C-alpha cells in the first residue's frame, strides 16, 4: 500500500535480503548484523516510487551515523553556492528565519550562520549534529515531524524558508512532514528540497541509489500529487548535477506563487518518458540484471587472470551493489574511503575491509572499482598517480566499463 496515498503499489524490483547500508561492521561482531528485504515499487494511483518495506528510523539515523555531507570538496562548494542562492531568493525580509531538515554536519547552514542569519538545523544523528554545532550552527537533535515543527514555532516563530538536501526521500511519513511544514512556514514561506531524481536513476540504471535510507524516488509529478494532498504546490524545479542527478523542488502553499514554466515542462517530459509505467520500470529491471551479470563476470575473469582489485568509496550505495551482485573479499581486497569512522570496519553484508584512501598507493592494485561514481571527476583527479601507474577504473553506471 502506498505510504503517501494508500493506493496499490506495483513492485518493479526485488534486491532480496540486504544489510543497512551505513551499518559498518566491527570485525568481532559480524554475527549481529540486521537484514531486511529491499524491494521497490510504484504507486498505481499517485505514481510515487517507494520501498515496499520500511526500516525503523532509529536503526539508520543515530549517534554513530557515519555519512558527512562535507566529505567531498565538490559537495562543499555545492552547498556554499546553495546558501548564497537561498539567502538571495528567500531570506531578504527583515530578520528572516531558516530551518534545515537533516542539516548533517552543518555544511550549508554554517555559511548562513556566519552571516548572522537566524537559523536552526534539525538533525537526529547526534554525531554529525555535534560537528554542526562546532561550526557555529544551532541544532536540535531530533527527527523532523509535526510535533517538532510546533516546538520550533513556539520557540522561534514561523520560518521564511525550510530547506532540506538528501533527507526528505529518507522520510516515509511524508504526511507528518507536510503537516509540520504547514505549522512552521510563514504564509508566503517556501519549502526547498533536493533529492535523487527517478528520471536520472532510470536513465542511467543507477540501481545503487536504491537502499534502506532512500525510501522515496521522486519525480515532479509524484511530488505534485503528494504536495496537493496537504495544500502545497510545486512552484519551481531545477535539475542539479550532484549525486548522479538530482532535482531541487520549491514548494509553496497553493496560490501563493505562479508555478514556473520549468515545472510544466519537466512534468510533460516525465509523462512522455512514462516514468511511472510498467514498460519503463520493467526495462530498468532488465538493465539491473544485465549490469549484475556483466560486473560479476568481469570481476571473475580479472581474478582468474591474477589481477588485484580494490574498491573506492565505501558509500551507502555500494551496499546494494556488493550484496545484490554477491561481491565479497574473495574478489575485492579492500575498499578505501575518506571517512575515519569507517576505517578498520567491514562493509555491511559483504564484509570487505575498509581502509583510508591513503591505502591506494605503491604498489598500486591493477583495478579499482569506483563505488563513489557520483564523485568520479574529483576522485580520478585526486588519484591521478594510480591511473598513471597503469591502474584502471571499473565503473558500472550507466554500464559496466573499464576506463
Ligand atoms: Zn500513492
């Protein structure tokens, strides 16, 4: 049943039993892992793509949540530019107030905090919330829902802007979020959020965007349908070239602003592409099976030839790839990552050891499987010596290739 409208949901892919994507494992606690069924479908009434099973939020977002938004130079720049844009477009009135849902380590809000703007981050993961505080950001360590919004209004008054990046798609209970927005936003206030775009996921067969934390896979049309249920409408959309393709949506209460042409144009394009039709979703499913076959065959062949292979980026996305394709320490020696909290641990489910990125050095491995393909440009530039020493990158989005 659809988590937004209660309509029937048609499954289009089942990845089987999966671990939590950000639950890195202590080598001496491998038998304590939690698994769930990862399957994805689309609502036949409102078109919202969503997971069929919901993982309890406290299992995913807690004090030890290891993802840091400011881990990539490229993403830091993206959020600094975003802060400037938001401030210029939505925070021009007297004493404006901005709230960010899921502020992580404060990478966006710290820029606004520096300007002295009234702000508040809402972040349930205590570890990253503390990092935000160290950057001078005001944070409430809790989940955002209707009751949270009421407490914020009581303490700080209404918000001119509520912003969120890579978080709204994490929240199954959208009804409570929208009621919270209705409570929190000033009459003309805007809700701006950005998340991975289903249109890009389908086009690139980027099936690794599907994991426990990504509950929804939005389109303009599915967001329009959801917003309309709570008195909001999409007034602008913008494509973003981050995290493998995202959309930024701007929502206001119905009738407050004439929707831009971009909204109608992208909605029409989605209709033309049939993003919620069984034909298109089944074609995606066939593409996923093809990538699995080609990737496992390539790794098997390279290992048979005695090649040394490592992984690059112990991303949440990589959990779906390794566990769905059955890739383990027998084909990949280790995976390197910039996040200190992951070092010395094992990848969820696959139990491939995680090392610092400094591990990628002489003697270089023959191949590196690029799990963090969304940061390909930044990483291949940084690891230029690996390539110059004869090392090759393996990518699997949009297709399996050696570069
Ligand atoms: Zn629905």
